[in-house]
């Protein structure tokens, strides 16, 4: 579920408009029509020059520090208005990490890995071998950006300490663990104080991030944006296409959030997808002699419940000295459903749990939340920024939460703790400002150029129909992939998918409608 910029004319990179004015041909695959000029009050942001530097000081975790030291990457920050209604007021900074093009450059490829709260800088750095060995890395400066609130960008959202996150103090949306309005107000107050005030905390919504993306496009020297977005990155890409269709060159979405569902409706489809993924694991495991879910797939949910529910009262010991709680287990299991490579680790963790230990499941939980060996949370995932962004994006529906919780437990009974729940409140109920994103967040945008949506038939994170709906709304080409994972483009080892994605990004080609790729 994760930045950089081209130098401007004064530093030797000539824009496509300038090339055209001089009579020189534009690079292959580039858009040659000029983008719409920004509002005069934003011109200084669009025209800023970027100063690239080594990435060491941009790392927010020990793992990132090791990867960022590679001289293949350089980093920078771009200034943006904290509030676009007050461009002369306080400013934020968006952090970038760039893997420079290895050959004849078309422009920049802006990448978002999802979340919200995912670090694009960390994501791009982690995929260094992809950019070193593919046509995309040859033809583009691949630029990962940390959206405002995340990673090395400012303002950075901060709500809970590392020790508190270890103890499970932050609210977990999948657990519906906010019992009353007072708890919701306390969450909002903690985030407001630690982030530096209401204005900073409430600036992080997706509507502002989309406007930041247009500043990044211009500051990078690109007439048109070329974009690759995974998961939540689909929301940013689709919103950008709606707000700035004339500024979009090419866009690939992999794992789309359904634009036709409310947040509660979308969350419910995720629970349904998790149960299906669990059932598939149980069916495959049943033929193995040491399957921790038993030999009868019809009883796997019951076996899982019997194995995990005791954690509600007695955490499982681990070598790290931190007990594995029921919440830890839930985070470990559902997040590991996203990757085929991690599903065997779920089974290994359940075998350990049956023997009274929680080490493997705790390690999966820590990895999914970005916890490093030093106990610090950061790197690729920023859970406080996830909360703050969702709170500024989605309508608050406290009356729906108890019903949603009960529906979710019916949709994914393997995650039902088996205890009656009292009233539950939306974790964003006490937020200091109303959401800044319109509802629905995507209507029927006009003038969007051809784009590509990749949707996986058994995606447990963003179910398949979300891609169908987004492609329909954007008028995109839909590429269906028969696979059970979350995200695949360029890093998933699927030659069929990679050819279609590369063809669109490099040559502006799209596959025929309803093209399928096998697993």
C-alpha cells in the first residue's frame, strides 16, 4: 500500500511549450498542448525551482535510511499553500524522492502507493530494481511524494506516541473501538495538539493533496501530469482528472476505491472480501497435514475463532516481551491477506498461536503498521495521517457505526470477537472541522483523456467492482486481472499487466476494452 522534480528552464530543462516555440519536436509520448495556466495568486508556487539533494535527511525510519542512501535517488521539497483560499498565508512542504530516468526522458511519473498515509517516497525507493530494469524507469523520472501530513512532508500529522501505538491506543477502524463521543473528542484533541493546531491538522484532506499534485506537476516542469496510483491513490488520481482534465497526460490506476459507495459501504465490501480470502486460504490449507484451520473448510471460521478469541482476555507471549492482543492479531491477519507471499505466514502464525506463542503474528502486525526494530513507527505507512485524512474526506455518520459494526461481523464472521458490542461511534466524530472533500468525491468528469484502470478479480483490499465503477465514471480502459492480491502493476511479476501499463504510460496506448490478464 508509496519524490522528486524536474529542474526548471533556468537549470537547463526546457519545457515542451518552449520546445514547440523553438520549432523542436517534443519527446515521443509527450503531450504537446499547454496546460491551463494557474490562478495568478498560485503562479509563484507553480514557477518555483526545485533544489535536489541527497535523501538521507528525508528518511523517517531506519529501513528508509538504508534505502535512501542509494545515490540512484535524490530528494527535494516543494512549497504549497497550507490553505489554498489563503495562498499568501502559512505554507506546507511536500517531500519528493526521484529515481532519475535512465534514457531519453518523456517527463515525470508521479506515484502514490495508497493509504491514505502511504509514503510515496518510501514506496518508490523500495522499488529501485523496477526502475532500473523497466522501460518506465528508462523513460521517466519516477517521483514518489509524501502527501501533506505524511513522512518528510509538513505539516506532519502526529497523534499518538510509539509506546501508545504499541498498546493499541489509536482507534482501529476495523474494530469499531470508539465507545462514545467523549473518546472521539479526545482523539481529535490529541491530534490537534500534537500536529500544531487546527489549521495544520485539517489541511491534510485529499482535496488539498490533489491541488498539491498540480503544483508538483508544474514545478517538475511537466506540461501534463503522468500518474500511477495504487489503492487510495485511485481517489487522488480520479479527483485530479476531474479537477484538472486538461492537465492530465496519462494515468494508470491499480486497485480502485469504488466511487459509487460511501465510506461505510466500501468498508463493508472489504470485510466481505476478507472473508472470501480467508475461505480460500482455509480450502487450500485443508489438504495439508498440519493445517491450523483443520481439514474441513466449512469449519475453518469456527476453528479460527476458537484459536484467536482467547486473546481478548490473555495476550499471547512473544520473544519481544510485547504480548499479542486480539487487536494485534486482527491487524496482522487482514493486512496479510493482501499479499500471496504473506498468506503462508498467517498459517505459520496460527500454528504458533496454537502452541501458545504470538511472535509471527506480531511481526506481521508491526510490518503492516510501519514499526521498525527500534520501536519507531514510520517509513512506508503513517497511521496518524491515515486517520486525519479520512476524517477530512468522509462524512461523519455516528448513527451508522453500530449498525455497520454488526454488518461487518456478519460479513466476515472469522473476525467476529464473539462478544456483544455496545454503541460504537465514528472515530472522526469529534474532528474540529467538517470534511473538506465533496460527497460524492467523483461525479462524471468531462474531458478526461484516455486512462487505464487495472482491477484484480479477487483483490481483498479494493474489491474488483470498484475498478469497474471507476473505469465507467472516467471512461477508462478496464484491464481485468485474474489474481488474488492487492496491487500488481510493475512490481507483481505479471508480464501481461506490465505490458499494458507500460504501453499506456510510455506510448499513450490503452488495451481494448475488457482485456483480461491471467495470474
